[in-house]
C-alpha cells in the first residue's frame, strides 16, 4: 500500500515550530507573515519587478561576500543560481505575502531568503529545511539587514518599472502629435473659464496635450535618478554592523554590474537608512502626471459632449453602449476610467507622504505601504496611458463644421479688433453680436467707419491663431 504524499513539513524558527506546505520553497517566517497579514489579498508577487530587484540584491551580496572570503564559494554559486531563476521569472508564486505588512519589510526579506535557501538545497540534492547546509540568515542574508536590502530593492524596482510608464507616455504624445498635424487646419473657438475666448486650431489644442506629457517623461527620468543612491551595506541602522570593512563598496559594485544601473552608495548611510524623501518626490511626480492626464481627459469629454446637445467638436471612438435605458447613448468611457485612475494616484501620493512623515529615529517602518503605492501607481498609470492611446486618442476625429459654427457664432474676433478700434468699441460690437444673434462679420459689415481692409483681416480666422496685430494698409 502506497503511503499518502506528505502535505506539510514542520520547520522551526526562534518562536517555535511552524507547519509549511511540503512543496513550498518558503519557510517558517514567511508562513508566519502569511498568517499575520491577511489584509488586502494583493501579494508582493503582483509586482514582479520588485521580486526581481530583491533577487538582484541577494546575488550581489553573495558575490561580494564570496570575493571577501566571508561566504563559501560553492554556497555563493548556488545562491546566485537561484537568484538568476527568480530574475528570469521563475518561482513567482513562492512570494505570497500581502503587500501590507508590519515589520518594515522583514517578512519580505525573509521570504526571499527562505526561497533561495530551500531552492538551493534542492539544487544540491538536500531536503528543504536542512539549513545546516544553506541557511536563510547565516548564508543568504550574510552581511545584510532588511533595513538596507528592502529600501534598496524598492529603489531598484522603481528604476526597473519607470521606463514602462515613460514609453507609454511618449507613445501617447506621439499619437497626439499625429492628431495635431491632422487637425492643423481645423479652426475653432478657444475657451477660458468655459466661456468664449479667441480663435485657435484644433491642432494647437492637441499639440499642447503632447507637449505637457513630454515634459513629464523628462521629469520622471530626472527625479527617478535619485534612486541610484542606495544604502546597501549599512545593515541595521547605517553603521554597517556585522559587515567586512570592504563589503559595502564590493556589494554596491556587484549590484551596479548586475543591473547595468549607475548605482552609488549614499554619502551618509545612517541618514539613508530612514530617509524616504526620494519616494515623496517621485510620488509627487506621478501625481503631477496623473493630474495632467485627468485634465486632458476632462477636455476630451467636453469637446466630444453631445452629440447634439453639447460641443461635439470631436468624436471619440464608440466602444460600448452607454446606457441600459437610453438607446443610442455612447459614453466617453476611456477618459472616464483614466480620470478614476488619476484620482487613485492622487490618493496614493497622500499615503506616501504620510508614510514618509511617520518615520521615527533610525528607520521608517512604513516602507511597505510606500512601495505598494508607488509601484501600483506606476502600474495603473502605465495601463491607463496605454488604454487612452490605443482605445481613444488613435480614433479621435474632428467635426470641423461644428468647430467653425461655434467660432462664427462667438465674439472671439472682437479681441483682435482692440488694437484697431480700442477696447470699448470692440466691447460694444461684441455686445451687439450677443444681443442680435448676428455673426461678428455681419456686425462689422454694418459699421460704415471700418475699412474693408480691417474687415477682410477679421474675416480670416487663420490670421488670428498666431501672433498678429492689425496694421492698416498703406
């Protein structure tokens, strides 16, 4: 009779025995974290770049320890082999901890320590849990503390993730550039405070969208560069306790070589152990980008409003029926969802700010929620930008005739009259337009003292969409 397969194994940590799934690579401290933090249901494995960043750190520290003679070369080789598997995307389901956790990330650090140790033991032909051969703390975590590993990994994860958002924004800006070119000759009414202002082109409106997003592509790069400064080697509070005097420089060099990033050691490791200022700056930058995107989406919704009872100056692609009761209604669902993402990012930024302020003495224990909010912001924004481009902006078309009608029915040209006839006279003509329902051209034609040259210039709205000022014909 065949024995039933074992479903659990028992391991011990300083608090006593812990039951662990028999096939799990993680160990007792991870199991305790799973039990203690059933908070959001969102696992740290939701952010694979973060898990990859942790593996980069563990491999770099193993190489540095081996070079200094503090770690057996064979153990270092096995540790690096497992880290490479994780970097390649393997074992992601072995990181089941909730993103919300106490302990300043200690559970997460031990999670990867245990996975590396147990997978390493399997590679060398030994049973999981035989830590005398490869130990999560003594070997995998050698010369390290959660307090330098975890913040270094967060910084790496942001550096590995920000490029996705930058590329998405650049692609959206390029699509907006294309629309700007296509709409370059569509004359329309510009508006301020939702009131008629002066003439512009629809192309100028879309070009401004592209320009503001490109600004943020550059700023994300500049502010993100703050994360090149890391505190690896500072261990518990930045003093470097339990490390070889040459370890810090060696570990940073190994990590720099492995990632290809220009990482540098913080000038003051005690300060760097608790300082989360770079996270506040970067989160604020994400909020700025989200705010801009939301404004653009507000404009798209307004410009497409109607179709008969609103502005209806552009058409958005019809993606789905817009009502369960009103036939034929189609809603601007993509701009709406991007608005909602923006609101979420703004809230996340407040959380990052409060978590950063909550640091005390030599450590900020709130870094798990900082990591979650920034990494999730990057993910949400990237997805929202890609959807906005591919399902909305790419299909936007212009209603040139509606744009023209709105312009002709407005008092927009009156502003261009002021250099020639003065503000008061131009205001009187604008009032007459509004009172009579006539167009500005009709009202101008009824003014016997205005020259044909002036009237002709005012009749060409293209002249009024760029720097221009009336000059009487000589």
